[in-house]
């Protein structure tokens, strides 16, 4: 399953917004996901992202799903830095 993170906006800044994005995705995007299906998070078209937004989204994913998570189009400096920060915590 591929999730276009830009569907949540192109400037992703706050922890509450990240949590809200995850809850929306849980209700609408992930509702029919299979246990072994990979989740690809596509960061294409993201202009700005903070670690707090990403932490809320990924923490929600990891707490509710055991699926493998893949990251795509992570060349944006803020996306790259946020991923490094969140994934090393």
C-alpha cells in the first residue's frame, strides 16, 4: 500500500497535525490493510516537514500495525532530517 504524504498537505509542522493525519489515515487509508502488506510512505511534493509531525504519524503506525514501512522520495532536506531524527529515537 502506498500513502502519498502530500495528501495531508505540503507543509507538515506540528505534533497535533501529525496525530490528526495518522488518525485520518487509520480510518480511511489503512482500514483494509493486510498484515503482511508493506506500507510505502511517499514524500513527493513535501515542502517542509518537522520531526514532531513525522514522529506522531510513524509512532501511530508502529503502535497499531506490524507491517514493514518503506520510505520513498526522501530527498527533501527537511524530510530527510526528520526521518533521521525520528528513526533514531
